[in-house]
C-alpha cells in the first residue's frame, strides 16, 4: 500500500498540482498585500480618507457600549458587526486574482493554438514523368514539357 501511494505521489500531475498550489498561495498573499497596501489607500483617499477595513455596521453593542471608531475596537469590545469594508477588499483581491488567471489561461491557449496550427498547403508537386518539383498550379512540366494532370 505504501508503494502504491509512493507511485501515485510521484506522478507528474500530482507534483505539478502541488507546485501550482504553493505558487497560488504565494500569489494570493502578494495580491492581498497589493490590495490592502497599494490599491485601497489611494481609493480611500479619493473618497475622503476612508479606510475600507474600518467600514462596518454594528448589529449588537459590546461590553463597553459604542460607538466604535475602528473594527478592531468593536471586535475587542465583543460587538457583533457586519464588516463590509473587509468584504470589499476581498472582492477586489478576488477580481485581481481572477484577471491574472484569465491572462494566464489566455496565453496558454494562444501557445497551444500555435502548436496545433494546421500544416501549410503544399505549393509544389512532383511531375509524374521526370519526378521534378513543379508549381502546384502548373499544367505542363518546365523540365520535360509533359502535360501534368
């Protein structure tokens, strides 16, 4: 049984999948940082200094009653909140990852289409009498002057 598992784990597809998962996790971390640290601050600045991670609705007050200035303060107080700002950041992260995957798949499809391109139409044919190469549209061989069908 251990031998069968070893054979399964060493197949090319399993190793490729493991590498893809590891790279995908690292890419997800980069995108999360890109959204939280690069994209959202200028958007928040344009919208009047809004920090999207602190956008929330309090459903139930915590031990020290609100209002709470930040989401972390509300969570520390034990308040029940709907954190729609964090959700908005997650949606933007997802869209960036989806766009990157779309571009990757598009380039892979383009490479595969180039590999599967049909062979070019022949431009010459052999003369049936002298075996010389002649243009495909020729009706008479220029070498032996025979009529070619």
